[in-house]
C-alpha cells in the first residue's frame, strides 16, 4: 500500500515539475519578444514623426513642375531675344 501512495505522489510531483518547467520556458521566450515589440513601438512613433516632418519639408516639390515650365518659358524667351538681336 505504501508503494502505491508514493507512486501516486511521485506522478503528481513529476507532472507539476514538468508543468512549471514549461511555463518558465514559455515566459523565457515570450518576455524578450514583448520587449522587442515595445522597442519597435517606441521607435515607430519617432519614425512617424520624422515622416510627418518630411511631408512638410517636401511640400514645395509639388510646385516643381510649374517651376520647370516657367524656367523653360524664360529660357525660350531669352533664346528668341538672342535670335532677334542677331546672337
């Protein structure tokens, strides 16, 4: 009878030990992943802010086509003036 009781207790002890080991292993794997995710989230806010600044700083590039057309018209006018002056 004593062997039956000890065997039963040993099974529970082994089961709990394995369960606790699995929980510790999962925690050991998940915690670094969560820390990395937190770092990525913190950096994402900085990246987003930088991109918003880039939008503001490059807004004038939308007028680049109009500037190019104006420059072409000016150059064409100078070429006509040079031709009329005999140059």
